[in-house]
């Protein structure tokens, strides 16, 4: 399972990269705005800065919602760095754009996926990644993890190569459940990755080992 971090914060990206288990980064316009990154040029520079920190794929989202606009913007993003994956919304023109990029060797991440039908379309169009938003489904009392399981079944039935990128991960249990279901990738906050480290018996055991060592030294 690949671990992506879902942020545009360079310090957090560095911290996750330093841990040695990071496979990539996802961003979206809201995450860029949260870091105060505004204006086309600054946004493009920020994507390059992220690519220079991580060894892995960096999703950069288009703002256009029409086919021609997405193609123009996506090609510009893809030219920035070979780690860039063009993030395209799950809308009709988005599916057409994903098909275009797939035919032209540009990798894509189909975003804002909330149903198995949408996931099927994204795979048919040739998306590299497809992002179901599990946390946002949970927020409206719908089982986000169940959607991941449905998509896993469908993709396995037909051998689709599109990778299931579990997005809108909110906490560590989401990560573990996604791993059990077989999501190819998860993207979440740094806390969802660092939460995997924690167990009180580890802390108690380590304290005891050190205490016993110090008794004899
Ligand atoms: C990532 O690709 C998504 O944009 C992100 O995970 C959405 O997360 P949120 O629902 O916490 O905003």
C-alpha cells in the first residue's frame, strides 16, 4: 500500500518524507489556499517545491471545468515536473480529459469520486489513480469504507489497472481498514500516518527495557 500525504504544507511534507515511508503527495485548491498559496505562478512554483522534497507522485488539480481548459491546464501542469499527476474532477468533461491524457501518456488522478459507478467510469477512461473520498461520505452517514470495498471488487473483476487512492482519510483506523480492503494507496494528514506508530505497550515496554539496562550500568 502506498502512503501519500494530503497537504500542501512543505514542513509536513518534509517530516513525512524524512520518516522514509512516503510515496507521494496529494493537493487540492483548498489545501493550497490553506497555505496561503495564491496566484497561478505561485501555485505552479509550489508544485515544483513539493516535487523537489518527495520521491513520488504529486497530484496537482486543474481549475478549469471544461474539456479544452482541462487539457490546456493539465498539459501545463504535467510539463512542470515528471512527478506531477494531473488531478481531474469526476465530471463529464473530466472523463473526456482523462481519456485524452491517458492516450497521450499523461498520468491522472480522478478526484471527487463518491460512487462505484463513477469509479468504473474513471477506470474505463484510463485514470492512473481514482480518489474516493471516504471521510466526506462518513460525514454524511454513508460508509466510505464500503465504497472502497465495492470498487476493489469491481476493479478486480475486470483487471482494471487504475489504482484505488483512498482519499479524505481522516484518521489512523481509516488507513488500517483501507489496507485490509486492499486500497492501492491512501492519502491522509500526517497524523493518520504517525498514528500507526502508537501503542501504549510499546512505550511501556521500551521504558522497562531502558530501566533494566540502566540498573546494570
Ligand atoms: C485528496 O486528494 C482529496 O482532495 C482530499 O483527501 C480531500 O480531503 P478532505 O475531505 O479532508 O478535504
